């Protein structure tokens, strides 16, 4: 083999690219991984606040969004969360379970990256080039590709597109993968930022700015889905897990509801308190369940005219109206923070044109797509990493 000739060229040294590289090399394949950024695995290192939420204990196809929802089943079944947990344990990486089955490293995301690089090195068959920008991918003949880069031309039998999406461009995200897919005749579903905070430009933005830094457990819902998790107020709008989750199911111009007290039946509580504590003010009562600053803002928005009226002097009808508003508080974001802070990219390569067994293009033999480039996005909680591991494993047997 010439120095520029490989069995497999992987575009992108993120989670899926590095996983595939070492697994393909274990089969004896000579692999070259090309990374545009100056370092590998940048997104791995910043994920989960630097602790890397590397998978989840409860992985189901329902945790993923795709125009072709059955596509994920094959890969997820063949490489499960337990397979990856086994690898983590083999490397002596300590981890902890947080709520909703999320698994995080105890000593930092660098351990997951080091593990993938160690596995690549162990094979002796993986070359990694950083600051290597792909200019063009072309076919030389039926069984060979040429990849032209800022470091010269390289040839291979297989090309794996593991370039990720458009999220967090400062970490190396770019649209090159979509361009390559289009070049070979693939349909691309329109992309947009996912798992991303909401922004506001109306009166509610002033409220979120004043409440910036406060968090409450709330249910955010629209016609498509609902999530009960922490809701964080920011200078720009709403963040926290519940906001990020719902952003995957929201389009510009739409409204959604916030239930500020999801674990309470507020109307029953208010009617009971009306009898047992008739002299109490509503805000005093609610500060048992919500931060005082949040209660005062909600008071201005929902029951300002009754702010200083004791609960015993409010009619059941008025109490029902207030309870209804706090359980179904409607907001209309102006947008999201976009790719700058998005954790994933929704949309991507149409999976009906890709084999769910091998991840190979149905339009070009030897061309594979894995990870976030595909029209597959996971919920928050380690699911996007699990898709990276599983899709890489699927393709690694065939490249």
C-alpha cells in the first residue's frame, strides 16, 4: 500500500468516527481518520459539562427523532448501552448514574476520549490527521475513492462520513458531510438546531431576565410531546433539560405550555387552604413550592389584581382560573439560541437511502454515514452518544 492508500477513510474524529476507526482496524483494516479541527474529540470533551453523559440505562427507539423511526432499531439492538458500559469498565473508568438513567464519568470526559484513542493505538492500524480539511471526495473507479484535502490526496476503498452536524461550530461542526451526501445523490432533510435554549423578545423576556439563574421543576408541553424536568430562567429566555428536550419538537411561531407545579393538583390544594387557612395570601402559600422570586413574577402575570386579597376572600371560580393558568402557562418564544449552543442538529441524511444494517449508502457503494450526520437525533441524556457508538459499530463490520 502506498502511504496515501488506505482501506477506510473516516471523515471526522468525533465520537462515531473514532469508534468506527478502532473497530474497523480490529478487523485488520488500515484506517485514516481526518479531522478539520486542531484536536480530536472536542465535542466529547465539552459534553455533559465536561463529564460526558456517555450513554443511558434505558435506551429505547422512542428516545430518538427521525423521519424514519424504525431505522435506529437494528443498530441499537446489535450494540447496546451495556456493550459500551462494558468497554468503559474494561478501561477502569469510574462513572455515576444521575436521574433518568443518565451515566456520567466521575473524572471527566477526557477519559472517554483517551479510551477511544487507546483502542485505536492498540490496533496499530489507525492514522489520525488533525487540521486536515476535506476539499473534495470523488470516485476513481468502481472500488476506490479519492479524498482531496489540505494535506494532499488520499485513496481508499471505503469512505465513512462521520462529520457530525452544524451544532456548536466553534468545536468544528460544518456542513461538509451534507455536501458530500448531496454530491452522491442523497436527499437531506432540512436541518435545524436541537436540544437548544429558547429565546424571547416579548414582555416575557423581561421576566426571564429578572429571574435569570432561578430553576424550577416544571412540565413543558405542546401537541407533540411533554417533558418534566428542571426549567432554568436565563438572560435570553428559557433553558434547562425540559426546555432543551421540548426544543426538538418545536417550530418557530408555535406556542407551548409550562406547568409550574406538575406534582400538585393546585385547585384541590387552594380549596383546602381556603378552608384551613382563609387569611393566607396566595403568594405566601406558593412560596412553599416555588422560589419567592418566581412566585412574585407569576403573581404579576397571573393574579396581580388579587395580590393582597386573602385566599378565603377569593371565589372558587377565581381560584380555579389561577390554578389553570399556573398549570397551563402559555408562552411563545421568538426563536432559539441556534447552532451556537445547540447540542444536536435535527434533520440530515435521509435514512431511507442508507442501509440500517451496514450504514452504507444505497446510492454509492463504499460510502457510509454514521452518527449525527444522519436524520437521527436523540433526546437529552446520553442517547446521542449511544447512537454514535451503535451506528459506528454497525458500519465497522462492513467498511
